[in-house]
């Protein structure tokens, strides 16, 4: 049977791996593909349905049966039977046979593998083929041609790797037979039998999956039927008739859809872009045509918007991708294997997304000729706001389609482009001659609309606006009624008709936000004739009154008598006008309508007169209470003769305010003193001014703010407020034209430094209450909560005074309550300029900066070197500040090397003198002991992290020296012999901690071996340098590897002292150099006694008897006699004296709290202290280095310097005969012992007494 032979051959081929690792690698890849990629627990069902759909593409009919039998799910259909190529494809990875077939959906060759994420046993029966994929069959499998199995396992265990062999069973077919249990599958062309561990919930899950019948919509087959055979019959069906698809469940229609497919050419530019992109399947790269299908649901003859959760992208079956399109779209999008993500970076997808809106609008033009024409706007999606290339491509296609297609029907059902359309939301085109409106719009917009441009109302109106259709709304109407086009044509006899029309339009809206917005706009729209036949707004006109004798009577407008007669005939119209603000004149109505309502009424010429008029009404108690709050927006005259709103004004000192600001803050907001006349009381005027919101202190107050003021003064905050424009989500109501905020008075002025200091002192000293909650605006469905302006200013505006005498936002200002902040920041970073204690709740609210970031430290370093005004005291502080910052950066931020390098390019660093700054590449750091260089950088050379930091900055690090040694070299055995002689004692020093005899033996043998390689070479000259010949230094010794060079006799203290450390390093007995020095200078017997003194008698027991009595070395170490001159000693001495001199200056400056005055000889403080440094100008031979005369008493000081620290005991320092004689003859003689003189010098005074030296 040929089918069985094909399967067996494939089994042999697919299981024949050259090594277990090869099989393991393939198995792991397939596990990842089956499990990790296909994360959706039901996704494998989609893949099997898609395979069945492809297999039925010729018949265009698909009938699938799903049945649970015991622990098996069987999926059967009558599609084409498996061919040999199909078998090969399903037994491969990514080598499917659909790749070149444009009539089939798949193109990756991995879809079937999803089934293995849920089952270890899958059987396929198709035609004469029956085979299975069975994981258990391959358990324990071992190919006889592989290495020994035990050796393989042992090797894997050592490497801590998995020892169980895996085979890629998912691609290895095994010939099988159909059991009697599944005999029914033989009546189907293709059946897939999948084994599950538990099928108890499987039927329920299948019913849930297929409850959404939309999955059938875009399958290629015209008619689809899927049956789930179980306890209850469950069938879903797709029936396509022309462009309509019905989706049924159990013979009941669940939904009906319009379906439109577009087949179109793949443009050459896209083909060129994708031709070499291996991520795009070859099938698509070679495609010349492709298809996009769109579907929308219909219900009762209307288009029905798809639920947002179901707006999925399809690739013939649904993906998990949702772009919120109000329609379904299907195309050959490239997704991940699990259909969970679309690849937004692939040019194929990017191009397809551009085509979606183009095909959609092409379809809309067709729908306008159907019964669905009134619903087309429901299908138009929103453009994307994010900026991926795929979404930008969609937006480009959208703009192109909107500009290209005519899809909006006008009143005569002629299709128009968006650019040619006008939507009259006011219906004014039905009242006035449309030509007047068209002429008005064209003049304003510089357009060429015609009377055919008007389109009927289509829903949703917001989509028209979004598309860019010219919308003629209440704002446009208000401007039209004020234009020459309308005024020139409007007659008095038509005025009442206009009023009636506007009233009808107002009532057209249901009571609520849209009506409120309409009426609110009409309150300030001029549409009522006055007695002079001038159009006035309801807020600027009055009904006639019997009597109104007021000094401002000439300032008011009265409704025309003829128009008034008509208004009186209709009570409803009159009440509406009253609602809009038309009233009979009285003091209160005049104040409300004219003084308050007309922002242009108060001028510089009448401001005092109006103010006094208001004051008298207040004094006579004739005000309605609500007027005081409204008066906060009226204009008040300032001392400098300008007009400002009352709520923005402050009482000058003249009116005795609680907070007197005039002396600390210059601003034109102090009100004029001219309001008060004669014997009037200031206190009465002050009370009146405060009631109309003029301020006398810093406190909370209610402030009314115009939308236009917000937009100009706080554009960023303004951008957070919903626009309130018609037909947007906020409806017709614009609740933000003027609205009230609780604000701290004059917070808007706190960006001026001097005022800001006073402002915050007033707030924090009284611990003013914090009000940070949102404010409610609007009403009804437009009622929204938005952030208060005061809170926004607190969080975003530069209103906080800083130590740098400027104002910044809180997020850029450092907390003044943290001592470390002031210490590091100084004047170089912005610290809150407030000396008091900030209340805790204010600290939590303001969220000042409390910690430094790398940028802050670098900013300080920049500011320091740029500070040319720093005095000496400031420079000393800066030096400490730089040292502290270096320490922090080097410990915490060395990982930011790129940023540090970028900073160093344009900045300078402090030099060693603590005063001068240089570019980093002009500075050096010398870590090689005993060397110096020009332009040394200021730093602690012993701190490796700081040195590394300066290296990143670009400072030259001198850490390697080279030796230039005279060619005259002689190997000397004396020192090597002496080391061998005392080697048993050196071994005791080395193992002192353990005191183990075995350790001693090991150490002794190790040292013996090491000494065989050592050479001691006497030469005439040794010069060291770091490459700079100008800084070459003469040395008495040098070590390189196993070679030790020295000049002179090794037993001389200066030579031996320099050799001890490298010998210790070579022998690996570091930190015991002093002991080694003593042992080298003594005989073996003396060395034993020394070891006993240091480590106890028992330490000698470590040495075997045969080594305890060696023959005494013939080497004799002569008495060193007088001290021999040495250049390196002189260098150390000079460095020590320089350090002592600086320390003496600090000691006496602090003692007398006065600055020292340097002299040619040293320094002095007034006439009481004089210090002479004998070697300041030139080298001398005095018997002391310093003489201190303090109030007639003399102190003699000699400096003794060493490169070692004081924790390491060293060879005693040298005292010359002259120094000894001086010590005998003077009352006070001190040794200034300087430790670590070449690196981190410190000093200790030693009082010398001649009796102690005898």
C-alpha cells in the first residue's frame, strides 16, 4: 500500500538525527512554537477551521462536524482529501504547501502545530491515509548510532542539563489504523482526532467559542456549517446571498451583514519595498493582486454599530487585534503565529492600512444610493493619534479618500466632497435668503461655496465636524447677525419674525445643555431693534419703563416701540426675552445689565463716577446680594490711571490693608485714591472694595476667568479643558466661557521674585489651607470635573522663589528644609527661598525636589567654574563642594560614562591649586608615587573611583612609570644570601596567623623556590619617568619582575628602605616590610630574639632543629655612620616642610581667628606671632626647619617626612648632630612627623626630650 509506505518513509526520515542534541534542539523549538506562540487556549480550533476552509475552496461549501468521544475531540469535514504533498507539509515546520496558492489563506506552514499545545496525541484520517503524532511512542527512544547512552546522560548531568531525550514527535508521522470507536470518520474526507486529558469542560468551551458567529464572516466558502454534536444539538451557519451574509445559530438568524470585497492591484512601489524582506511571506512578496473585505451589521433596515469589544481585525478568521473601527475588516494581514498581534513595522501591513479608508469611502459612495444613505457617517472611523508608521499610513489614506470621494448628499441628493459641503445647524438658511449666508461664509473663509453646498442633517453630526465639513452653528449665526450682509438686508418689520424664529430654534432643543448654550450665545447676540433702529443684544437693551431718572439714563437702549407691541402680543416670546436678559431699567437692573453686563461701559473717564455710584448704592443698602459677587469683574481705576478687573486689584497702603505691599512689590494693581471724597471714611470704602473682591491680603478667593484669558495666559492648562465646541462630546453647551475658580489671590503674580518671596511668606507663615480638589463645570450631561487652575499653577508654573533670585516651578526647586541640599547646592542650584519651617502638609503637596540626580551634580560643577564673582571664602567652600560631588558621582554614577564624557567636552575642572580651572584634557592626575606634572587636577589620588571619574572626564592619568637604568650593572649576591640566611624567620612572619607547622613548611619551600629566581643588580644611576622627560626623577632603587636594581650599598637605610616594599611584594609577604627590614639588618641569632619578642617563644618551634643553627653569614653590615645625602630624601623633605607650613598657617589662623599675612621668610599674625621657614626661599643648613615666635616665646620645629602612613611602624627617622645639639640648648623642640607625604599627608607633633634619648 503506497500510502503506508509514504508514511513509514517519512517516519524514518523525520526521526533520523545524527545526535541526541540535534533531536533535542528540534523538539524544544516545536514545543516553543506549539505552546509559547499559541497562547490562546482555543486558537487551534481556528487553525483547523481555516485548513478546512482552504480544503473546500473549490466547492465553496464547508460542512464541519465537531464531536467529543471519550477523551477525544474529532473534527471532520468534506474538503479535499490529503495528498502526498499535504502529508509532507504537515510533517514540516514552515514548509507548507499554501505559500504560492492565492486562493488559500495560510502562508506560514505552522498553523496546524497549534494543536500540539493542547494534546500529546493527534491522529489524522484522510482518504487512504491514517497516521498519528504520538509523544508517548518516542519516550526512552535511543538511536543505536548515537554514543553510549549512559555516557551521554552522565555528561549532561555534569553540565546540569536535562538527561531525558526528547524527540520532535510533532513532525514524525506513525502509520495507524482507525479504531472501531471512531469508525464514523470514514464517511468524511478529512478527520482530525485529538486526545485530551480531560474533556469534561470541552463541549462547553466549544459552545462558548462558536456562540460568536462572526468568526464565519470572512471564510472563503460561500456557505459554511459547523455542527457541535453533544448533549444538545448546536449548529452555526453562514449563508451568503449577493452582498448580504446571514449568520444563524440552531436555524435562528442571529445577525445580518453587508459584505463588500475589493480586489485590487499591488502597486509597484510597495512590491519594490517588500521584495527583499524575508519577514514577509514569499506568497505576498510576489503577489500582483490582493483583497480587502469590509463588513457592517444591519438591523431592521438600518446600519448597526458594532460593539467596541468585537471590532476585530480578520485574517479570514478573527485575530485578537482591535483598532476600534466601526466595521470589520479582513485582509491578508501579517500577524504573529497566534494571531494576537499585527506587525505594525512591516511594509505590507502598512500599505494595506492605507487602502482600508480608501476602500471604505469608495463603498460609502455606493451606499449613498441605497436605503442606508442616512447611516453612512456611522461607518467613518476616527484617525489615529499615535505615531506608528502603520497608523500614519492609515491617516494618509483617510485624508486622500476624504479629498477624493463625493459621498455627502445635498438637499437635492447630489453627492458632494467634504470641501464643498456646509451643514446649517441653525436652520437659518430656511429663514433667510441662502445667498446672504453663502456670501457671508465666503467672505469670512475665502471660499467658493454655492447655495447647493447645504447638506441635510446626518448623524452623528460630530463626524461631519471631524471630517472638516463647514458647520454653520450658533457662533456663526451670531457673527452673521452682526455682519453687513445681514444688517443691510434686515428691515424693522422683519424683526419680530427673526425673534420668533430664534425662539423656535431655541425650543427645538430639548431642555438641557444644547438649549442653554443656544440661549447663552443669544444673550450677547444683537438681534433686537432699539428705538434708533440699531440691533442690540438682550443684555444691552431694556423694555420701556414708565420712569427712569438716573444720571446714566442716556447710556441705555430701549426696544423699538413697534417691535415691543409685537412682543407684548406673545407672552411666551416676552418671557423668553426676559430669560435672555431684557428687563425694565432700575438701579439694580442697570448695574446688572449695563455696568456689569457691558464690559466696555466703564472707561477711564467715568470709572470714578461709576465707582462712587456703586458705593452710594451699597451704602444705601440698595444692592441685591448677588451683585457683589458679579461686580468682581468690573473695571477699577488704578493709581497709575489704568483699568483692571476688581478681582485683580489690591488695596494700596492708603486704605490700610491687612498686608501692605506697595513698599515691596511694584505693580499697577493698586486702586486709585480718588474714589474717596471729602470726609468719607476710608473704612467704609475698604469694606465696599473687599465685598467686590478687591484684595487686602494673600488668601483664598473666588475668581471668575474668561476662556480667552485662559487661552492666552495659560495655554497649556487651556489645552486640558474640553473645548465645548458644538457637536463634540460636550454637546452644544460651552460651560467654560466664564467660570469660577477658588484661587489664592495674586498667585498669577508670584512669578516675580520680590513678590513671590512675600507671597509665600504670607501663605506658609499662616499655614494657609490647601485646596487641591477638582472643580465641577457645566451641567446635565456636560457636567465634568476638571483640575482647578490654582492647583495646575501650583504644579506647573514658575511661582517659587529660589536662592538664585528667580522663580521656577516646584518640580525644579529643591526643598530648603534639607540641610544637605543647601550644603551641596549653595547658590548654584535653585533652593526654595524661605527661611521658616514649611508645614508638613505643604511639603507633601508641593513635592519639591529632595534628592540630587547626576544632572544636578554636573550643573553645580558647571556653575562653579563659570562663577567669576566668587570670593576667597566662596572658593574654599567650592573646593569642599567639588570634593564632595566627585565622591558622590564616582561612587554612584560611573555607569553613565557617555553622559559624563559629553559634559566634559564643554566644561572645566578645578586644578590642584584650588583656584584655577582648566579643560579636562589639559589636566593630569599623578598616581605614580613621587611624581608630579603641570596642571594637576584637584582630587584625592588615592581614591580609585575618583581617579576613574576624572579619566572619564578626559583628565590624563599618570599611573605607570618607566625606568632608565645605567648600562653599568653588576649582580650582587650579598642581599640574596642574607635573605636565604634568614628565610626560616621570614616564613614565620608569613604564617604568623595560623602558627601551623605544616603551613610553615609549605611557605618555607615556596619562599626558597622564589628566591632562586631573584637577582640584585647594583648600578650607578636610576631615573624614573612617566614619559615626560622634563619630569624625570632620580631614584636609589627600582624593581622590575625578578630584577632588583639599586645605587650604592644595599645595607644603607635609604637604599634598603626603598627595596623592602618590592621585595615584600615579590615574596608575597606584604604589610610586614618593617619586620623584614629588621631581620635583614640583624644576624640570625638576633633575628630569633626579635621574632620571640614579636610573636612569643613558641613561634620559634615552627623551625626544624636542623635550620635553627645555621652558619653565620659572612656578610657584615657596617655602621651607617653619618647620614648620606640622597636626592629622593630631599624631595620628601621639601614636600613635608611645605605641608607643615600650610598646617601652621591653619593652626594659628584658627587659634587667633585672624587671617595670616605671608612674608618673605614665612608668615605673621599682627605683631604677636611670627613664623620663619628657613628653607622657604632656598635650601639652608640650619639645625631646624621652622622657628615660631609667639608673644616672646620661641618654638623650634623640624619636619620629618615619610611616604608611609602612621599605622605602619617604620625605621626610626634620622636626627643630625646639629639637631641634637639644638635640642639640648632650647626649651621647646618639636618634631613635625608627616605621614603619607606623597599622597594623603597628615601631621603629628612629637615633643622631643633629650633625657629620653640617652
